[in-house]
């Protein structure tokens, strides 16, 4: 089971479940405060997304949640940007 600290401020239905093969789970912290959680899926079915790139090195953001009280501050946008920059298509 994926169980991260501070779950009261996150949607437990998303995060208290079995981990899946091919997924990578991240917890993003600002100092001592967990501000976001991300589930990245390495097993992408690109056919589901018209115009999406194809290839072996695709990565899908399966879930991204910003903690209550930290939302609407651009944290989610910054996380997606960081993921995209660290995992360029075709790398």
C-alpha cells in the first residue's frame, strides 16, 4: 500500500491503495511541509491521446494532487513543468 505522511490534507482515495508496476510515486516537500504528490506511469497507451508522441520513453502523469491550503499557487503547474523538463520526449 502507498501510504504517505500527512494524508488528512490529501484525498485518501487516491493515495491509500496498492502501488502499480511501472508507476513512480513522488512526494514534494517545501521544508517540513508536504505540498504535493505525484503518480507517474511509465506504461503509457499513447493511442488514447490523439496527436501524442509515440515511442518507448513516454511518461504519463496519472495523478497529481496539491495539498489543501497550497492550491492555486502554481505548484501543480511548476511540478508538471519540472517533470516535462526532466523527461523530454525521445530522450
